[in-house]
C-alpha cells in the first residue's frame, strides 16, 4: 500500500514538473511573440 502511494506521489510530482516546464515554455514563447509584435509596430511608425 505504501509503495503504491509513493509511486503515485512520484507520478504526480513528475507530471507537475512537466506541466510547469510546458507552461513556462508557452509563456516565454507568448512574451517573445508579443515583444516582436511590439517592436514591429514601433518600427512601422
């Protein structure tokens, strides 16, 4: 029983870290695209 709980906890930890890493990558990509769009708008004027 304890072994199964430990395995479940490690699975949740791994899934959480993967989700955080994916969210961080998506957020950085979004900010990068927003920055490039802002610079493009600045250079247009």
